[in-house]
C-alpha cells in the first residue's frame, strides 16, 4: 500500500494507473477510521481496479467553535485498517500541501446547504465542496464513495458533480451501525459510558420514524412531533433539529414521499451526533 503526502505524489501514481486503463475509486475521509469507513473501501475495491483513500482533517470545513484541534487522529491505526481492506494508496497531506498561503478559491453552493447541518454550520459545506473538488482533481477517480450517514453531504456532492459537469460517479453506501443500533462515527469516542447509553436514543428514534412511515403516515409535522416525543424520553438529549426534507434539494416538505430524507442532529453532552433514514429505504435500524 502506497502512502502519498502531496498531490504531486498522488498524480504520479495515478498517471501510471491511467496508462494501464485501470478504474480508480476514491474514498474521502478525515481519518480515525471505523467499520463505516471500511465499508466504503470495500465498495471501492469491489467496483474498481485501484482504491485511493484520503485521510485529511480538512480545516476549512470547521467553524471557529468546532472541534478541529481535538478531532481524533490515529494515522498508524488507519493504515492498518486500510491495508486489511485492500486500499492501494493512502493520501495523507498536511494542510499546507492542500492550501497555499494565499489560497482564495472556493466551491460554493446555494439552497442545499441552507438546511439541516448547514443551517448551524456556516461555511461548512463550502469547505466540504472545495476539498472534495480538489480530491477529485488530484485523484482523477472514476468513482467516489460516501456514507449515507452524512446524507446532506452526499446530496451536496451529487449536486456539485451534476452542476459542474465533473466526470465521476458518486456511490452512496449504507449507514453502518453498532450491534445496538448506534450509527458509527469517529465522534462516538467523545462519549462517556453514560453518554454512550444515552446516544442510543437517536437510533431508537430513527426506528420509531421508520415504523410510522411504514404504517402510512405522510405528514411531515405529525412525523416530526412523534420523533421529538421519542427523543424527549432521554434527558441527556439536546435536540438541534428533526427535519423532513426533499431527498434531492434538502428543502423542507409538508407531505413527504418515498426517497425523501428524515434527519436529526442531537447533542449528547458536548458531542454532536447525527442520524437519518430515507423514506422507503429497506435498511431498518436494529
């Protein structure tokens, strides 16, 4: 497995792969990898000839009060997992390798970033779109793999690719969960034992919402009310939002349909967790 530090290092390797006519997959990550990330790598290995995984904590997608400095990092552990799952190249740049001192070019978007996580994280998706666009350009990948847990991010990236005519296929991978239902997240490591138990309210609320949808409910206000009631069962849950949005443009809908997104963000202690489900998706939380 090759470890590359600079964009130039990646491009040299990719140039050789392209001359061989190989199909390249890309899995963008911020590291501290878990089984959810591993599922992206597995999907890339299954669909592509070569797999690149970026491990980069992108500073421009963090707000001034967010956890950039404390975001968990363990590159040696990440490499062991990636090698086990068949990654061919790990791109692990420093911020100065990605952004010049006078860097001033960003990829911005209207509408889709205005709701859900974007409503409280000003500039977050500008940072995401910018770094992902750079990774697409550096890797020359044919396919890129993202998790459905970050559903708004996935929708934003799909729209960016469409709007900017980027020649890449975006593949959304199912949410990977712990045995008790909690969605895998690098930020789960922030939780104390008590908070970890309290965090199960997210997946229980997702399951409640799925059952309500399966019973035929299609009114967003009624669904949100029931899910808020479920979240209120956990005293440690500080709800940022529960929303029902169109699956393509991320805008709120009064009546929802198959393919629309039901998403939430909840703080357990100081840790911000997200979870979601797509209406009609067969994946059911345990």
